[in-house]
C-alpha cells in the first residue's frame, strides 16, 4: 500500500457507481488513482436502488440525452468484457386514468424529441404484451432499447478491471487547499496528496463541500422497496412503470389528482423483474427522511398499488422489504463539473436514483473533463457554480 505522503495523480472520494466509474476511466489513461470510501463500495444509494438503465423515465432535455449516452456506455463496456451484468430489455410505461394518459402523451413526445424510440399503445395492446396486466390500464408506451443492471454488480465488474487503488474504510475529514489549488485530502488515516480530487460521495458530499462556500442543499430522499419470492408468472419481458412514477421523480409535472399514498410517500409504482425470477417493487420518494427503517404503512401502500397495476403480483410471497437513501439536490438536477474557484477540484454527486443508469457515463465524462477533452454536450445546467456563494475561507 502506498504511504500517505506519496502523491497520487487523482483522488476520488466515494466508491459508489459514479466514483468507481470515474476511477476506472481515469485509471485507463495510466494515471495513478486512489479511491477512498468511508465504509465500503455501494454502501450508499448504489447498493439499495432498482436496476433500471433507462432513458424512458428521465426528465426531458439534458437528463434524457445523458441517459441515452449512458446506455451506449454500458454497451461499450459490455462489448469490451468489462461489465458482465448489463443486458438490454424494454421498459413499459402505463397509464391507469385519462389524466395519467395525458402525462404519458407529453412524456412520449419528449422522448421522441430526444431521439428515443418509443411506441404508444392502447390498454388492450399493452395487455397483449404483458399478460396479467390490469384491466384499468387505459394506455401505455414501450421503449424497446432500455437496459437492466444491478448496481453492486456493475461496481464489482468495474473494480475487477480498474487500475485504481481502493482504500476503505477511510473517513475524509476535509479537502486540502493551497491558495486556489487543491492539494489532497485529510482523513482519519492521515493526509493523501494529489492536485486533482473528485468529490463523488453522494450524501457525504454535503459536509465536505460546505466549508468550500457551497449551498448544495443535498438532502436524503428515502426510498422503500420490496422483493418477492421466485415465481414463474413474474417473468416479465421488462419493467412496468406507472405514469405516477414519472410524476414522483419530477420527469413530468403533477396533474393535481394525487392519492393519499402519493401525498404521504410520493409513491410511483415500478415492477422490475430480476434475473432470479423475482420482482423488485417500489418505490417511495420521501424527502428529508435520513433513516433507513422500513415503514409498514409505506410497504402496504407499495403492494396495494402494485397489485392494482399487475394482479399476478398478489400470487407470491414477500421475501424482503428494505429502504435506501438517495442523494437529492435542491433544484432537482445533479452536480457535475469543476469547482468555480479551486483548481483541480471536481464534483460529481447528487444523482439521486439516476446513478445506476448514468454512473458509467458520468465516470467517463469526469475523465474527459479532467483531460480537457470535448464532451459534445452543454453541461452548464449541472455546474457546481450555480450553488457558489462567493469567497473562500483562508
């Protein structure tokens, strides 16, 4: 193991999917990369999210375009033999009311404007594609070129092929700055030095960024999910996602017809088939809740909505319920780019539940930004400088 006083080329803080992907791509250039994590890989959002590598659920505009690139990055990593846990499959969006059908119409228009292939369907056509789908489904849409990947498996794939050094558990106490240049990090194991540091610590980014005069407002957004037993009727061809899910994550604006479950939990139903034959069902979006205890009432609401949408879900047993915390940014967009006044300090954080789809692509973009390579996309809406409040502590 390298000693703390030997400088590295790049230090990456955080071993979730974004941090590990950044370490992988930077390390491929021959740079000496040190990845630090307070606990272990996937200890945060990456280890407790769904497995949707999806464009169909993203906010129109930049996030949709980044998600399209995200799927392409997964394809390249799969073709290169780096990622083995990704495979392509369709996403099925469904509406159960006329109001939800209007939401779906707006969203499919935005998908097409972003160049995404999407096919609108009637309720009857959706039931032909998905036997067992509820009679209350009035409309749907199919995005055929989506994907599936379990976060901790992707991270494991990247770590096995990465040239970066992973050190954990290491608590980063603060970022070291000399003048206007980052020089390393101070940790509970000592100081590590580098003139390039990437902050990709999810919820942990808040405390590290605060002394740098940022108002990031990264807050926990709790999500609760359930996993069923293995059962043949669950072998769906892809994830089923309700129009309410688009509203819950802000991909479309609410239509004003919120249910009680929506008001309390911002519940948007998704049923994702796993390779094991199980169903992953979720999910809530609960702002400001920083604990991961399972809420019986929330789980009951999730299951009621799931059975309403897909009645065969009631035929099996629930094996596990769990909760995780997303790193949600105040303005609804992630943070990606250089610190506005500290040279060599880069931020890649606050991706909430979109990290599984965007993680490898964001890691690649971080490498390109550091190397000064063209991105081909205007990332200014994600720039950290939008939270900068001026001045630097001496």
